């Protein structure tokens, strides 16, 4: 779960920018690095479906083609949208313009996705970093010629556009057009938009790259070895208490040594966002994210209020129970995700993880399993841990003319199996939505997390149903509760931290010390009295990629988890026909508002009591654990 998207925005349009959101990795289509030992059997993705290598002539060809297509598009349509759309046959004329715009978007998406995936596979290789930077710059420059299109589209008179949309070819794009026009109140004069766009390469995109390269290059001294961040974080789930403590202390020491860099990146990006928000007229620090997610701010406020009110009933209560299992009154923060004393030991082989997830998907819907199977059979997954590889995990949709790719850092932990289920949920969703085309396949984050969390729930329920040992059932249930707390409570705490940082940044820069104080405040509130926050933890805000790549992204996880809890309850009450409705919801991509997609299930996220229903599922699991002793 983790490295869930991050936004690297430098593609040609809004939807391409969404795809660039969690990019990444290798120069060759085959195995990109020889992994030692058990990791050698783990799959490494084949990016040849995009391009053979970073030096392939096809890359140069398509970059040149993109440049030419963007220039011709501008010459053909700039300054003409309002007049031509109002003329006879205007609907057909505009439909052809949108179709050509979409084709350019698809090509740009393929290029930026490949560059991003290569970079995620090895963000410290100088040749790869240069390639990623060069492609990003080329796309930004080329797409400058496209900026006029959505700006002019939004200036077309409502009545004129309504008549044009009676043309079937244009009506096909109605969801995208209506979605685009929601941005109208916040768009600026054309030359200002162009300036913002062109300076992104030397602005927030450059700071994003600095963060990625810095975090990937850090080394943490644990037990006489210098480890990258991913294996060091994994040690926080080690069975040996001494290793967990050593890993936490190593993280704190290295973060502390680099705090000035992370504080500068955070301050700069927060100021960059404040400038953009101010020029565009956004009032609240998170309004631009809500608009991008197509969700009302009051709905998010209700979610946040419900989760924060539930902290004592959820995280505080669970961590007190976990402390008792460890025969302690309080757990040091590095034991928060420690394996339970009664949990099974051993590493889960990749094949077992694969079979578990596919079986769970297959029991729900054979079509879902068949799509997920392609990720394994056609090498759409990169699983080993490697030096320089992006930490965490993600599923990158790339572009509808290709297919998604999944990045993992698989180390055989039970959580790694759930992460596989999570990212394949994204992947299935992205495959199903691709038929909507480059402009309408992308899904707002609030619904994008639904498929992933639902995939986790299916896998968890299968594991629970097939486990006979009472202690292992208890361990599974506890593991699920911990995942849900990490997805709901922890992400809302992250959101609270971001709100505080961005709000305070408006008055001036925040020191690393001040950032640490805010972090400790929100973490103390969310974790509760059973977790002992020791010195060093004040630096742990530094490695969260979402704060850098996608400000305020994180509430989407809590939104998705609570939504899935409610969805799954509907499934358990009336399974007949549910799978068909669910897959249809995923296949809709970005063509419908979340309220429309949830209506067939009888759910309404705009009802404030909706969130309490999702949270009560977690509360019920904790009560079940307490009853087990």
C-alpha cells in the first residue's frame, strides 16, 4: 500500500498528467537487474510494450511526432472553437478536434509513462534521470501548443455547446467536456497558463525529482550494513525487537542529517502551491485537490471529522490491546507494526501470494481473476527490491493504447500479499476503464482507491475463511485491523498534518523543527496513549512521498476504505448480481460522478452518517479481537 500515487505532472494534458502520477523503471525490456538469492525468482516487468529501451529510435520518432502533432493542432484550431462550434455542423467539427486532442494525449501518455516507469526502477542512475528529465521537458514544451484548447472550450457559450452536444460524435465526449468545464472558474488568461505550464519543469517537477533522487540515495546503517529506505522500513515489521529499534534509530539519524534538504523541498512546494492557488482563486488549501477529485469539500470535511472523532474507538483502543499482547503498558513507536507474538513466522513465497490473490479474485468474479492473471503472465509486474528502485508500491495505468504496470517491493511479509492484492485491484480497474479512451479512462482518486481496497478485502476474507487455527485467525484479523487503521486513521492524520503545514506556510517558512512539532502533535492525537513517541520520531514526516508528489492525496485512502466497508456489506447481504454491478462501476472510469456510481448499491457518501457505517466495521473487528483475549 504505500507508494500509492504521487504526482509527477509534466505530460500534455490533464489526463496525461494523472497517468504520470506514479511513474517508473528500467532501460531494458527484460530483467533490469540480477537479484540475488530468493529474490531472483521474482518477476521484473517488461516495458517493451511501451518502448524497447531509453535509446530506442521509436522514442525519438514519437517525440518528434508529438512535437509536430501539437504544432499542427494549434495551427488548425486555435482561436476558432467558439465560432466554429456555433456554425453549421459545429458539433461534428468539435468532435473531430477532441478526437485529435485525445490521440495526442494518448501518445504523450505513452512517452511520459515509459520515462516515469524507467525512472522508478532506478532513480539514481544518471542516464535514466537525464532521460526522464529530457522527456518531461520535451512533453512540457510540446504541450504548450495545446493549452489553448481547454481554455477556449470553457469559453464556449453554454447554449452553443448544448446544441453541439446533440451531435452523437461529440456527445460521446460529454463526460469529459462537462468535467473540464468544472475548472472554468479557476482558469487564468492564456499567457499566464502558458507561463505556469512551462515553468513547471524548473518548478515543482524539479523539486519532485530532487525528493525522489534524495530519498532513493539515502542509506541507513543497521547492524553494520548500509540499507536503502525500503528494506529499512521493512525492518520495522521484523520479529526481533532489537532490529525494529535499530531500524527506527537508523531512520531517525539519517533523516536528521538530511532535514535541511527535506524542509527546503517541503517549504518550496507548499509555497509553489500557495502561489498557484492564490492566482486561481482557491480559498482553502485543499480546494484544488477536491476539485481534481470531483468531490465536495463538505463531504471530505465530514469524513475527516468522523475519523478523528473515532480515534479513541479505533486506533487508541487497538494499540492498547496490542500493547497487552506484548505484555506492556505502552509500545514504542517502532513496535506499532510489529508482528504479533502469535502470528505465523516464515516468508510467503511469491507463487503462494500470486495464487492466493488470484483465487480470491476468481471466487468473486472469474473476469476479475482473468485480468489479474495477465499481469503475471505478460510481465506487467516488477517485484524485487533493488538499490535505487522507488520505495512502496503502485499501479501505473500508462495509457489506454497500452496497459498498466505494477511496481512492488516484495519481501514475503503478509502485508506484501495484501499490497499485491491492492495494486492488482488498481490494475484491474485501469484495464476495465481503458475502453473509455485517454480522456475518460482516468478515475478521480476518491473512487480509484475503491477497487484496490476491495481487492484487499476479497483476499483477506479468503484467507480468513481458509484458516483453521484460532491463533492464526486472530493474527489475520489483527493484521487486517492494522491495515485499516493505517489506511483510515493514519491517512487522515497525514491529511491533518498537511493542512497544518500548508496553512502555516502562508505566513512564512517552517523550520524542520517546527515541521517535526506539527508531526508529533497530529501523530500523538491519532496514535493515542498506548504508543510511546520517543525522540527521533519527529523526523518521520520526511519520507512520505504523497506530501511531495500529490498534496492532500491521502484522504482518498480513507474515503476508499470506508466506502469499501459499506460496499462489502452490500455484497454480503445480496451477492446476486453484485459482481456485475461492481465491474460495471469500474468500467465506467471517469465518465460518471461517484454519486452516480454508488447509487446502484444504495449508497450515498454525501450523507454524513455514511462514514460512521464504514468506521463501525473496523470497530466491530476490534471488539471481536478483544473477545478473543
